[in-house]
C-alpha cells in the first residue's frame, strides 16, 4: 500500500484492522502546504482496493475505509507527535500522574520516549512517557488564523511569565541570603 500512496504524493498516517474493517488514514508529508482532498481519498481507495483484491493479503471478508486524519487527528506514534509540535493537544493517560489523567496544552517537545506539554490551566510543563499515554489527539482551535495562533501561544506566555517570576524570586532569595 505504501508505494501506491507515495506515488500520489501522500503518506500512510495510520493503518488499523479491527472487526473486519481495514482503516487506512493518508496525509500529505510534513511541511506540505496543502491537505488531502476528497479526490485524493477516492483515488487511494480505488487503487488500494484493486491491489488488495489482486494480491488478497488478508483471509476472509473485510471493508476498506480510507480517510484523512482530520483536524483533530489521533496521535499514536512518536512521528505523529513530532509532526504536531507547537499545536494544542489533548492527552488521556493510563494512570494519573501528579493527580491528573487528562492533559491539554501546547505540545512543546517530543522524541521516541516522551512528550512535553505546556498545560493550558497552569502554564507548567509536564513530561509524559509514550507508554503512559492511553490516547492523544490534536485540538482544533476555532477562529481566524491570528486568533488560533494567539490562543496557542497564550499558554506559552503564561509559562514564560511564570519562569520570569521564578527567576526574580530566585534573585531576591540570593540577595537576602547574601
């Protein structure tokens, strides 16, 4: 499937087989300005369906569903998180960390082991291992581009302000101690 999708200038974002349904999610490569169109989806569906019918890689019956990841896309792999840096994400954890099972904020960093989110409600940074994540997705910020960017950077501003306050407090503590 990957070569078919790549020939169309797209990439496989996610692939899932459950209850006889093969879900194929395709997207444009990172950094591409345009998104996936309905024509892209229809063409991928026809070509992949033809290939699957010809090679018959799965026994039994199945239904093929082709889609884009959407505006609020699931984040399942480290590569998914890396694509969405500086965007608002919602994360549900397997178990509570620091009393929280749900997080929402700006995704600051990601690697193959963990992510770092600047939390919307407190402005603090929280690091979470991929193994602790039950489910995660991007959060679409409604409004004009400027409004959305302002909302996304609001959390970062809170964090910077808190960091400046901490630095100022640290400096005062050092002066008093001297």
